[in-house]
């Protein structure tokens, strides 16, 4: 846990203990003074009554012990509840609200800020978590693919030419490309990085949300290889591309880094550096932060420092086949088959320093796995399961309807499930 998250957790604990404030000794000096004066009145001869003084001290001591006991009790109660909430596995849920939701087959769902984006070949709809419409945009795409960065989203036509950039408020811009789109990533400001198939070459373009050219890089298979995946920082200043080529009859991966922070549109020297990985394949690459790129391979992963001279920060190799991958800004995770054990699967979570944070075996079948708000969510059409980053199975249960989408919501044990006919808020219990 980093320093900022620790401070946040301590702030939350401080709020939970706020009800103890009226018993703070430092804020109650007048009460103590009144007790002391009451029990130290002089007798008929003008001398202080020593017995009454002792009685005042006894009352003060009793009050101090009472305050201390209440404080300890409150800490124990809060700590016990925190431990229970953190370590207990919940198997029941309560549907706190349900709203009708009838979407066409093939609809995909993405959370964008506080809104749910529902996109399909016919268009995109923005609704709140109770399925109340905010706005919609109609289009016609054969295969729409989405990219999300913070509160900005791009929907592009795979192997087509259309690009739509939007946020919670609506459309930021749309445009068409000259060549078929292979890959696309969007930044938080709406800048889109596109990998385009230009017949005998690959063009990597950086465009604004309305289509204005910002930068362009042309690569060839002979020089770089075929682009498998692309990543862009949230401010669109840096880009990483995973290429796969053949060298000496063997596969060779090349991770190329491009810098767009100061180069002009006509400048073709955006290359900041490359790293070669003979015999390895990296189908996925992403930025964990503005200077850390992570390449996920068929046999492991590498963490790369993207600076003036790109370099490898950590590398981890696996012996088992990788079934699924997931990540957030703090961790990267993998799911493997677990043939040597009674459990079907094994899940491992790593820091970006290459240290294993978690290893957990489980039997629950799943189709989707992702990491949200520090939790690992696995689900298929019948079941929803949640693990914490420290390995506790927080929740697991079959659902009464077909599950199309499952996500964590802000609030205490709150989640959203989109089924084949409704949008349900649930609270695990």
C-alpha cells in the first residue's frame, strides 16, 4: 500500500471515530474545573476539606478510565468490523433496485465515469445506472471496438474507417480514416492513436477528436515487424507499440517507443527507442502510468521504463499457459490452468516491480475477468465472483438471471449487474 492510500485509509478511520470527540479531555477543561471546585470548598475554619478533595480526584480518575474504556471499545468495534468486512466471504445478495433494460444482441457495456455506455453495430447509448437515457448517437459499423481512458471513450470500426470520440456529456467529434483501422487507443483529452493498414506499410497516426492530424509515423514489416498492439499515455505525449517480426527464421518482438511531446506534424523522427525480445511474443501492451509501460506476453510480462532511454524495469516468466490477463494502476494479474491441483484455475497478482502479491486457486468458471476499485471481478452468464487484492474471496454466487455485465459501484458492497432484461443494483450480504 502506498503512502497516499495509507493516508486515505487513516482519514476514513478518523471519521468513523469522530463520535468520540465529545469525550476528548483537551476539549473539556471547564467540566474538570467545576468538579475540582465543588469538592475543595473550605470548612468552617477556612481550611480545605481534604476528604472532598480526594473525592474530586476519584471522580476525575473514574472519568479518565471511562473515556479510555470507551475509546478502546470503539477501536475494537471498528477494527473488528473492518476485519470482518475485509476477510469474510459473502454468498448472499439483495437486489436494492431494478430497472427494465432490453438491449439488442451484441450490445457491449463500459462504465464511463458515473454513466453506462452501451454500444453495438447500430450506435451508442449513454444511460445512468438506472437505465435512464442521457443521449444517444446512431452509426452503422460492422465491428465496433471501444477504447477508454479515464472519462473519454473512442469507438472505432475494426478493419473499417469510422472513428467516434465521446465522453459523458456527448460527442466530442467523429471522422473517417483513409486506410482500414487495425488498432486504436484514446487519451484522456480525446486524442486518438490509430494503427492503419496502408497496403505495403503500416501508418501510426495521432489525431484530435475531430480528425485533425497531430503526428504520423510510417513503419514497414521489414524494419519493425507487424504491430500487435498499441498504447498511449493519458496526455498523448508518449506511445508504445508491440511489433512481431521474423529474424533468422525465429520470431522476434520489438517494443518501440515514440515521443510526440515536441515534434511537429511533418517531423518523422518521433522514435524514442526500441527494445528487442528474441523468441517472445507480446500481444498486449498498456501504460500503467505516464512513464511505465507493461507488455504482456505468451510466457510472461515485462515492465518498461519509458523515458529518454527506454529500459526494462522488471521481467517475469511463467511455465504455464496464460488463460486471461487483467490489471489496474497498481497490479497486473494472470489466470492459469491448474492441472496439478483439485482446483481448475490459479490466479496470480504482481506489482509493477515484478513481485508476486497474490496466488490463489479457484474452481469458479468465468468468461470475463477485470480489476476495478482494487477488486478482481470474474463472471460468466450464471455466476459472479469477487476477490480482493490480498486474496480473500469477497463474494461468490450464482445469479437469478443471465449476466451480461458485472461491475463495482461506489458505495458499501454495491455492484451493478446488467442481465438480459434488467439493470440491477445489488448489495452483497
